[in-house]
C-alpha cells in the first residue's frame, strides 16, 4: 500500500542526483504535465550555484532533454569565485546539459563521466 501511495504522490515528478566520482555535484528534477502535451519543467541545480528552471512543450520529441538543456542554458558560465569544485567538471556538465543533440540527457551525462542516480 505504501508503494501505491508513493507512486500516486510522485506520479508527475522524477528526481535525480548527479555524481562525479564520489561527489554529488548536481540534482535534476522533472515535473511532467498531466496531459502529456503541456509544458514539462526541468529544475537543474549545480550545488553552489542557484537552481534554474527550463521547460519544453509540444510533443514528438524528447521533452525531458530539451527542458534540461533549456534550464542548463540559464546556469552561469563560470563557478563563483572561491568555489572548490573543479572548473573543468562544471564546464563538462554545462557543455553536456546544454547540448540537445539527440541523446537522452542522462545518457549524455553518463558518457561525459558523470553518474546519474534516480531518486524519485
């Protein structure tokens, strides 16, 4: 019964943790439209940088990846000064997430050396 309650509560949401090695570097949350044709929202948060939101509408394509790319394009080009994460890791994340070239967003991140874990 608890699994049914969980499925009902989160039926329109998916959440992911993005790892680089043993470090959690980002989170991605996706809010699906109820009817499937509406706007799909993606919330991308690189830890230490303000969260951003992007969206994709319509149908006939991978709205999840398009929404993630839309959000990632709003992330700053560079990490804040004094941030202790490797700038090259952030640059790889940005380049991968901003590209909307046919690969599913999490497959693209995996190929770029990240590990994407689904949390919800």
